[in-house]
C-alpha cells in the first residue's frame, strides 16, 4: 500500500476515534505523572524542592518559555498569581533586549523547554546563575543544557505520539502541560486563601460578585 492510500485511509477514518485515542494517550500520561509525583526520589522529590523554594521566596516567580512552551509558562504564571503566589511572565527574547531588568534579587526563574536546548533561554538562565537566583527547569530531557544549569530540574517524560507514522510530532509542551494543573496548589496550600482574600485579585469574576454582599 502506497503513501497516498495510507493518507486516504486516515482521512476517511472516523474523527472521533482519532480524538479518543489522543484523550487516552493524555490520560495515560496523567496516570504516569501522578505516579511520578508520588515518588520522593524522582519527580516528586524535585517537585517538593521546587515548591519549598517558591514558598520561601521574598520575591516573585519569574516564569519564562518560548513557542508552545511559552504558552504553558503564561498559564502557570497566571494561575500562580491568581492563587496568591506573586508571579510574572518574562519573554526570553525580550529578556535579552532589556527585560532582564525585571528579574530582581529575591526572585526565582521557572523555565519551560521541552528539549532543554532552547537557545532563547540562554541569557535568562545565565542571568539567574550569575545573580544567584534559583533556576527551576521543566524539560523532557534529563541531560539537556537547561537541566544541567538548573537548581532544580523537573523532568516530564514525553508521551507516546497518538498520530499514525509518528507524524506530525506530538505537541512539545504536552508533558509539561500536564504539570500545569498540580503546580500552583502546593504553593498556596500553606496559605489561607478564602474567597474574600482572592476576590480583590479577580474583581470581574463571579467569585468577586459572590463576595460582594459580604462587603469584601
């Protein structure tokens, strides 16, 4: 069977089956992540160490990444900030053109890169090392440049590609995307954050409106 026949066969398959396979792959990835987070020697230990660093920070979590990993980084930054952990996003390319000035003493850098070889992250990683700031790296490669430079490395194992012929490649941030969900909660678990505290940071949200009768 030639390639055109393969393509025709794939195109004619029921889309729901293909979509379901992606969901099952992601579910398997989440199960693997949960198991890894429970391991104090592996990812779980690194995750706990990263959370301890964040909780002890006098400054902010500076989250960074580029491409799809940059979108994941922005999501982590937004969730951290909205749950009481001061956090900002700094674009790594802009950091190299002056925005490194936003990274201050007392901050920590949380960098996302699937390969760990993203060249644009070089300057902000070097700045963290030069100024003694903790560098927390989320990658899928244990022996990458970013992982080697990190104070704490959180390795997210790559998932099976649900696509046929292993093409197109799976979305780079897929493993790190799974780590977005649990990340903020241990960071705010030791802090009491009732709705009346969270509401002022989300004045346009339903949470804030629900608290309005309480005078919050």
